[in-house]
C-alpha cells in the first residue's frame, strides 16, 4: 500500500510541468557550464613543472603545519587523564 502511494506521488511529481520545466532549464545550464569550463580549461593548461614549481612552498608549508598539529594533538592525548 505504502509503495503504491510513493510510486503515485513520484510519478505525479515527475510528470508535472513545473518539474519538467525546471529539469530542462537545469540540464541546459549544466551543458553550458560544461562547455565553457572545458573550453577555459583547455586554454589555460600549463606544464606540470611550472605548476609544481609555483606550489612547492605551499606544499612544504602544509606538510610542516600538518606535522605540528598532529604533534600537538598527540601531546594533548598523552596529557589526557583516563581515570
């Protein structure tokens, strides 16, 4: 009985003009964003060595901060009283 009601509600919502209009509009927007994104991506491609050279400082800094924060968490875990 409940499955029949759920199926009827879903079919009613899927066949409504509001849903169909919204679905078509969103589908068109998704296709347009993919088109513009792919075109922009292919235009801005650069060699991996340039990208890694630019990001080296950020990656090292992120690694150091990760070690510092994990060490702080470990020390605070050691100080925690379990009793």
